[in-house]
C-alpha cells in the first residue's frame, strides 16, 4: 500500500474559480488529506442487452472505453491520491490491459467485485491505504464526471466530513402506491437525485459500512449507509451532465455531451 502522503499536481490545475474560492473560504487544501477513490466497475449491464456478454464499463464511447474515461478524470484530479478499481472477476485481464495501455499512475489495486454493489465497495475498501483520510466512491460508468466536479465535492466533504453529488429532477414528480394511479404530486423542490462521487471521512464510512454488514442492511448507494448512522451529508448539485451509462439511449446522450464540450471531457 502507498505509505507516502504525496499528490502530484497536474500541469494545468483542474479547479475552477468556484472550487478555489470555497477551498480558501473553508481553509482546506487537498495536500492536507489522503483521498482514496473506489471506482466500482463490476456491473453486468444486463439492461443494455450488449452482444457477446460485453459490459457497459467496457463499451466504447467516441473510441474509448467508458471506464477508462472515468479513471482518467480521477487521475487528473489533484484531490485524489490513489484509485482502487473494483471489477468483474472475469474481466480482470481486460482491466490489466487498460492499466498498461493507458499508463494509469494512481491505480493502486484492481480487485474483484461482489454479488452486489454494496459488497463490491466493501471489497474495494479492504485495499484502501491505511493512511486514508477520505474515501471517494464513484460509479465506473459515470464517465462524464470531470476533475472540476470531483474537486467540488471533495471541497465540501473536507469541510463537512461528507458530501455527495446530486442533481435536481426536471419533471413533475408523482407518488403512486399501487403503480397504476396517482396518489399525489411530490414537492419537486425537496427532491434530489443522488449521483456519484459520494465522499466521506474514512472512519465515518468504514463504521457505517461495517454496521450495515453486521445488521444485514442493504442499500443501493453509499449515502444510505452513512445516513443510517445519522451523519450529515452535504449535497453538491453537479447539473445534468454527470450521467450514468445504463441504457443504449444514455450512450447517445453521452456522445452528444462530449461533442458539446468540443473535445474536452
């Protein structure tokens, strides 16, 4: 495991003016913390019906695998010290080739996922450096994340102890109890869609994860484990571009977003 508290800055700082201003206001600096990112890329992608057992994390968008795009953004972020990649066991060889081909510098370990996303994150947690102050958890198929977005969530996590990416829903929301008829309209102003990255103090997240495991509590995101322990989590609205590649339609949307960025991911 990496024992040195080092974090080489990229040639061009990825921080935008807002993030720099917030870091100055909060008095936080990425050099004060060791931040380990667990990128979960162990899904099967059954909803996409891809040929020959291909998974969505290995699907190419604009000539590059989805998960590679994701890892590159974390490699370029000053706030991230190391990366733990959690992958499908039968895709180990594919990911080792990615590691060599794309010359990843921060990927410290590649580990096998579990039967559920929650178990996959736990598997990654066992390989996090023992000097980690924070753990950042991200979906491997949320490949339109940028270093600026990651840094924004990190900044608030460093200040509050925990922070998560979210976005506001655009549509009017309805509540139904039977799946057929509307019961009522939900107040959209109080509703947020959870995204990743989700970032926590290491000790906070480990305690929440171990408690959930002990009590056989399952959840679809890591915020839920921490919420259960009554810790507060700050919400960072990253807008509409931080999408998760789940369906074939998402691929078209991602491609359009990439084009709108003019070659900048």
